[in-house]
């Protein structure tokens, strides 16, 4: 396989032409490997090759057209640029139909070669970054959701999750609507020994009171009018796993007594049955506001609160952790870019400032929606980007925007460690340092801890 730093494989049997072209590409900043024939170059091309191929059509042995056909088989997304003589134009046009990225007619100016290679490499880089992001998003169903942010409050949340997740301790998550309470609950579940068992989420505020008991405890046939067959309740369904009770403050008082008994005894009875059923589920609850106020008002039982808040995780609103806004927004941009098959715009300094100055009353949920609109090109006052600014962006500017966001995401995952981020991005450290400097990103040295 080719060295991961190689960006261009240049194949030309005329040594003088090859040397001149390779030098032109190197002076333009590309990492280039030259070959006099296609056979040795083909050994370096596979689906992981992150560069582009430039080849003369007429070669000894395997021709440029045969090389194109083999590349299409083993690495169909690798751009192949063909170099043609005057009499080969019709052949090159047919090659374009067969999947070649572009062709250059001899004799050509070095600027034409450099610009064509640059465009092809931008396309290849963008495709690989999209594929990498797709893999990361696909894997999120089997690993703990990522808690994004760099504020002291979020660092504390991460520490609490890491400490508490392996235990069965009941957790109460306190935060405003849309702050990400369910994400915390899922992280606790996915990092626990219960990860292979169900995670059941119940919104206590969305269930009508008359249905609450049957939904939570289940029922037997004939337990009430319309109960035609047995139904397993949420508590029983979550046995072995985690039950997430959102808006716990909305739970009816009568149900609070029954839930407390289940938590104390580990046993429930379905409606219409006297048969005790043993359940073993971890309870993670979430609430808005101070639960002691609900206790003082008589709407929530003090003894149940003590059962639920063995550990309390506070999740401040975005307005109180503004340093998390831009990293979250850029993460949502990447996610939306994959879902909508659109390029991920890169934020300007002014746009970052605008994001951080907003109050975000809807918290993370509102921020995600704003990122979706931004990727879709729906302009509002969220980032104060004019229509003209979006429409006049060149391909190079859009690729740079996407590249900056991907590098920022990799640095966030690596806690700023350049060596780790470079390995994940399959970039040389020197190249990554240069890009970090160019985009004004923050990193730490390899020796820092």
C-alpha cells in the first residue's frame, strides 16, 4: 500500500516529462510519487489510498486506459486523471464516460496540471471525510454517545458518568428542556455492564394519568375494559437494563408510591394479577428545576426523591456554558452534512461570535435545529450569514470549511493531542500542525498532559 502521505501517483514513461511534472506538483505543495509504468503504481492503489492518480494514456505494458479500468474495480472512488496526446482526445472523452475524473492534453502548462490535481484531491479528501464520518455515526448505536464540550461543567459531567456508569447507583439528571438529559442517560447505560440489555425511555409528562399505571406495570387480559391481551409494562421490559424516567416531577403521586415499592422490593404486579414478578432495572431519572421545591409543594414524595438521587448530575443550560456552543454546533454541522448529503460550511469568526452571544432558550435541541438549517442553506439570524456570502463561496472555500470542522472534531476527540488526531485523520503530524495553524485551531503538544 502507498505511504499515507502520498497525494499523487504520477505515471509517465517519458522521463523528462515525468520529472518536470513531478517537480511542478511538488513545488505546489503536493506529496508526489513518480512511476515510469502502471504496474508498480497499481500495487499501491486500493480503497484506502487517499490521493489521486495521474497517468499518460500511452504506456509500455498496461496502458492508461487499462489502469483506469483496474482502478475502477479495486478503488472506484480514487480520481484518475489521464494525460493525452492530440490524437487521443476522442479516446480520453470515452474514458471520462468510463469514470476518469478529467483529462489533460499535451503539451500542457504546469498550472493546468496543478489546478486539475488540486480539484481532484479536494474531491477525494471530501469523500473520505464523509465516509469516515458515516462510519463514526453508524457506530454510535453500539458505543456510548459522545458528550461534547470543553466547559468545566461538561468536564465534571464526563467525570461523573465515568465514575458512576459501571455501578447500579440511581442517578437523577437535572437540567432544562433540550439540555441533553437523555444523552447523559444513554451514556450511563452504554458504559455500564447493562449495555446489552434494553434502554427504555419514558416521558412521565407525556403519559395521561389514567394510562400511567398500565404503561409502567403492564396488565393481564380482562384487567379493565379493553384489556384484551397481556401487556408487559415498561418496568418489566427494562429488567436487566436501564429505565429512563424523563420529567419525573410530572409523575402522579399515586404512582410514586407504587414505584417506590418496586424500587425497595424489586418486585411488581401487573394490573389484574396477584402474581409477583421480580424485576432488576437501573433507574435513571431526569427533572427540570429543583426537586426540593416539588417536595415542599407536596407534589413529589421525599422518600422517592432520596431513592432516585443517590447521584445527581447537573446539566447547566447553554447560556451558562458558552464555550460549548461552537464545538456542539460544528459537530451538528457534520452530522447534518452526512444526513442531507450537503457540504458542511465552515464558520467565520463573526458567526462563532454570534452563536456564542445568543441565549439558546431551547438549549442543545435548538442548536441542533439551527445547524440543520445552516447546512440546508436556510438563512436566518442564527449565524448572520447573508445569502450572497453562501452563494459566492468557491469549491475550495467549502472544502476548507469542511476540513476545518473535521480537524476540529478530531482534536476534540483526542483532547487536543495532535499525534492522536493525526493518526485518526491519517495525516502526517507536520501536515496537521500546518492545518491547525492555518485554521486557527487549538491543540496541545504530544508531551502535554
